[in-house]
């Protein structure tokens, strides 16, 4: 089997498999970090919108109070 010198040993195959597994785990971690960042950005945008709405409500209340 090893007469040609091109065959991989079981140790080499295991090492390559381990490398591929680690690479897959790193990609998975990166994807999770990106998803978390997107979620935080969405929460921040929603918070900004709520603050804007609260400001508009406050302004409308002031306008109504001045008319009374």
C-alpha cells in the first residue's frame, strides 16, 4: 500500500480531519459573533426609535398643555 509513497497514513488522515474540524469550528464561532453583533445593532436601532417616539410624545404633551 505504501509502495508508491503517495498513500496517507492513518495519522496523517486524522491530522487533516482534525484541522478541518477546527477550521469548521472557527467559522461557526465567527458566524455566531456576527449574528450577535447584528442583534445588538438591531436592539440599538430599536432603542433609538423608541427614544425618538418618546420625544415626540413629550413635545405633543407640551403643545397640548399650552393650548389649555
